[in-house]
């Protein structure tokens, strides 16, 4: 696609929904769902004015993929596919389990995805919670927080720094990292623990809580604001998977979170069947 065609396509897309930004966590719970379906939902979300599309991450869960363990399709590879089919919507991981990954390979993937998406990628990270999954991968569950902190420092160094890096878990003396991102890679930290808020305050441009009550969200957001002078967007995840009464409650929950200061609300609309229709109805209710 040439520059003129790209600009024309951009001008035809709706502006993102105003006010608190609607984001969408795409369905990625079933290996029976074709990846093309997931991407088609992403294209439809962009047409609805959704601001960001998120994909979850699990590498080797102890139980079958489903509502507990999403992430059948590897998120970075899938988002690269989605980047080629979209033009404006941001793309991100919610969340990638950082201490399960090799930081050097991840940095290369992220920098490449940043180029492929024309700067639309947000790396959302968390420390993980499944001790069994860490054990299956031979990854130390007890040091996952410390390794996450060091990996965030290493990623920033690879993207923006110069020279060697010395850490407790990862180091290098020489080597050239490329491609270097043209703009600062956006980081999002997910989770509601004090450590997650500290991590977001230190490293991230965004924080995402996991379905707290609106007042609990406000309290966490205020704690985050007290930890940094930098502007860090405060977001939250929630879900609506069907049902008339549940729909009304979900819309009201979105509005209550917005009233409590949420900059964005990411909604998961359940598994594949009916996802697109629920997403469209929810977006229409917010206009």
C-alpha cells in the first residue's frame, strides 16, 4: 500500500470513541478458532472506533486453554498479522508473562513489531501467577518479580541505551541491537499489587488493573499517581459475555469506572461465538 492509499484509508476510519477509551481484549481461548476469525474481529473493532486491541499470553498452561488460560495463538506473531490488516488501532499484549521470556529475543520481536505496525504496538507485561506453568517451563517462580524488574531495565537499554548491560540474571558486553525503535516503545504494566503499581510508576506509560470495583480502581489509581510525577495512563479490564441484565450492568460498570478516573477500559466479550455482535452493541451503547 502506497502513502496516498494509506492516508486515504486512514481518513475513512472513524475516530476512536471519545471520553474514556474503549479497548478490546480479543478472544484467544480455543485452538479450534481460525486465527483469521480473530483478525477479522480486530478489523471490525477498528471500524467501530476501538482504541486498542489486546491479546493474552500463556506458553504452557497446566490445563487446557479456555476462560482461565487464554493465549492459544502466540500474541506477538498474531499481532504482526493483525498489523497488516489494520491502520489506526493500537495493538498490545494484556499481558505478556515477561519472566517466562528470553529478553533478547523479546526485544528483537518487539522492535520488529513496532516497525511492522508503524509504531502502534504497546508491550503490556505482567509477572504471571501460575506456579505450575513456571515449573513446566523450568522457570523460577520465586524470582519472577526481580527478573521482571531487570528485564524491563534491559529492554529499555536495548531500545534506547548504549554499551554493555550488567544485571543479576542477564548481561552482555558487546553486540549491536537493531532495528532501534523510532519512537519510545510504550510499556503497560498489568496487575493490582503494590509491586505492579511501583513497576508501572517506574517503567510504564500505562497501567491496567484487573476488574476491580470502581472505588478500588480509584484508590489504586491514586496510589499510582502518588508514586510518580510522570503521566501514566490508568486503565482497567472487565468483561461482558452475554445476557440482557448483564449488558446493562456492564455498561453501567464502564461508566462508573470512567467516573472514577479510568483513562481506558478494556472489555473481553467472551469466546468467539457472538463476540463481534456483543462488541458492536457495547460500542454503540457508549456513543
